[in-house]
């Protein structure tokens, strides 16, 4: 039976994933209106959007240290607060109009997303241990669901010619209410690295996490699957238009199919993790992604390519959240481990798509996607690294991220104990 406080905490984390999804798709759907109001070219808009990349990388690099020092709760509040304020800044900047203000708002948005990334995943990994169920895939599914709902709201706002400033300010007000409601369910002190009373320094039970071979292999999984997700988010509509001859509306519809497949994969992931375990799920996900990419790249049939995008979306859906969960369970100092793997994932999100664009200019987007295919195929081979059932790892210690005295299950998340199997 799940404790009521843990249930409320899990529901709060659902909201903290859902909120950034709505916020992101809300401003993305208004990007054409923002560009027109600012009176900038597509190339200049690309420079404005670079603020998002700068903010995201800055936030993710600071997040682990902030969590280790202040705990997850204030960092989640900080990251969500930055996202809320950024919505208002972007809206006001578009109405002014002021390109520097919009760029600053996007930088703030990226910093909020990056800063909260490690904190919410550390908290989610702890809920997994307390409930003995796979929670992170569903949490990331809430983000995908948020992008779908936010996108629909944005499309409606665009059709109604609602001013961008009003639209984004409305999103900010609703998000502020969610923050106030949900933050109360997040416990204090989670994720703080303990210090030794004698020395006043942080305790370490081993070498630095970046020297952990298994953790680096898990990072390789995240790199491949984040690249697969990021490539679709940035280039899929254009890939279908330029590479397969679809018009812009149908290209966007194919992307909606990809997002829906991502959402379905993440919400159904818990069942498959409970039944087959992390390594098998990641291997199957990578195979699905590789099949989808192969068909999109090499098939000249528009129908086959469009259908293959569903396999691509299902394949990309679980790699990032499942690998983060595996990273948190791979050894002591959970915050540092999740931070390292999340940073690797953000590198793929931020560096991969522009690199693919450069290759696309020279060789075409279909050929550029071969790079993504190679990485996803490599993830098939290193998937066993996600099986973090290491008898040498001590679970339940405070250095591993669980508060002192908190109940910790003797089985890994996504696995059932023999006693549970007997009761079933």
C-alpha cells in the first residue's frame, strides 16, 4: 500500500512534468507570430532561439550542484518559477516589440527547464524506490502529454488571433497556480549530499562518478535516445516536406503522430518495465527506433515513411527516462549520477539538431539522419548497462538520495520481489 504522502508527492511530480510541456508547446506554436511581430528574418530568429540553448545548458550544469546543496524542493521551485516568468517576458517582448527581450525570455525559459531537470528526476527516482514501481517513464509521459495539450491550445489561440502576450500570460498564471498547489507535496531535504562531521566535507563512497564505466555506458544510451528525440522535435516536419514531398500541413501532422507515439510509449512503459526489466525495454526501444529511422531514411514510399515515424516515436520514448532511473540506481551519490547522465542528454538535445542541420545543408536531411541511426543502433548493444542490479550498491543510505529513516524496498524499481509474485 502506497503511503498517502508518497502518493501526493508522485501526483505533484506529474504536474511538475506536465507544466513545462504545456509552456514549451505554447510558445513554440506562436513562433511564427513572434517572428512577424519582431519583424526579423528566419536567420535572425535562429539567433534569438539560441538564447534557449544557452539558458538550457547553463541550467543543467548548475542543477546538480544546487540540488546537492539546497535539496530538490527549492530547485524545483526555482526552475518552475523561471519558466513562469519567462512566459511573461516572451509575451511582453513580442508585443513591445523587442528581440533582445524575447531572447532573454527564452534564455530564462531554458535555464528553468535545465535547472529543474535534475531535481525532478532525482525526486522521481526516489519515489520509484519507495513504491517499487517504475515512475519516471510516466512522469516523462506527462511532459509529452503537456506538449500535446499546449500545442492544441496554441493552435486554437492562433486561429482565434489571440495576442501572443495574452496567451502566454494566461499560461503563466495557470502555471503559477500549479506551482503553489504542487510544491507543498515535495519533501524538504531530498538530494542533499551529507558532509562528514569531522571534516565538513562531502562523503564519497568511491571514485568520481565520471570514472564509473557502467554509468558512462548509461550516458551513451541517453546520448543516443536523446539524439533520436531531439532530431525529430527539430527536423521531422521539414524532413517529411523536403525528403518525402509532403506539404507543410501533412508534415506537421506526421510530427503530431510522432508526439502521440512518444506519449503512448511513456505511459505504457511502466507495464513493460515491470514485466521485462530495464535492459530489455531499452533494447526493444532502440530496435524500434532503428527500424523507424531506417524506413524513413531509405524508403521512397511516403505512406511507409509516415507509418515508420510511429516506430521512431515509440523507440525514442523510453530511452531517456529509463536510463535516468538506471543512473540513479547505479551507485552512491544519486544526485551526481543523475546530473551527469542528464547533462549528456542535454548535450545531445542542444548540439545534435544543429549538427544535423549542417549535414542536411550539404547532403540532405534523409542522409543526415544516418548519424542518428548509427547512435540508436549502438544503444542496442550497450542496453545491458541499464540493468543496475549491483549487489555492491548500498541502497537506503542517505548518500544515495533517500532521507534517513525512509522505507526503501529491497527490489529495484521495475522489478517484482518473489513475495509479490507469490501474492499475485
